[in-house]
C-alpha cells in the first residue's frame, strides 16, 4: 500500500524528518520531497531492470551488455556507409575510447566491420558485418517484444513526452555529475572539517 506521493503507507511516524533533498518549488508536493525521492527510486529500478534485460539478450549473443548496446546503436544508425565511433559514443553517452575498445572486440567476433569513409578517407566508419546482420535479425522479434512490453502501455503522446523528458534528464544528469566532482566534493570536505 502506498500514499498519494508513492511512499509506503506502513512507514512509522516519528518526530524527526530528514531534511528536504530538493529546494525547487516545482519539485515539492505540498512542501514534501517524497514524490521526487520516489521518482529517483523508480528511475533506479527501471534502469536496473533495463540493464538486466539487456544483459540477458547480450548473453544469448555471447557478448557483454555494453557491447550489445553498441552493436544495436551501430545497426540502427549506420545508414548506407556506417557511423563514426565518436557518434556512437555521443548516442550512448560514453567515451570514444570505450567505444573504440569495445568495437575492436566486436570486430574480432565478426559482428562489426570498419571501412574508410568514402567522403573522408581519414575517417573510419563502423557498421554491422555480414555475420552480425543475421544475428541482429534473429533476435529482433525478442527485442521488439521486450520494448513493446516496456513501453506498450504508453499512449503516443505519453511516449513522445517521455522521450523529451528523459533526454533532458540525461543532460541534467551529466551536469549534475560535473557539479558533484567540483562543488559537491568541496562541500563535503568543508562539512567534514
């Protein structure tokens, strides 16, 4: 059982309450941050479940979860000639060095290939190989069912809104991490001294 804000009903009442974890009025419901905290917990839960699903599919392909994400991003966005490693890194919000290392392994496995960009011979493009394409095709029914199950209860409008909101959250989370590495560390040091 949960309260209107999503928190469990059976939490014991006491005189102490934790300080607010947000200060922006838009993030408070009736002066409480419980809804924001429940959202954070739910986002973690969704992330963990999505990662578990990704890893299960990847295991069937004999690759790691991150390699699966890279393979699928390349397959989806490669176009006719392929896609730059830096573009894949941007899509997946990881470093170009990580993409280079992991695509090297996928090339060794025969799932990807790299070719020179016909428009700029200095540049290398990545694409699903002749061996990788049928493997992706074979698992497409499962992947489609997985995504339909995950997002299927959303209307078209809700889905489009979710896409926009999550994109903003990704950008905000990148800014938040940078903030924590600078001002957050300083604030923790100041507090402990």
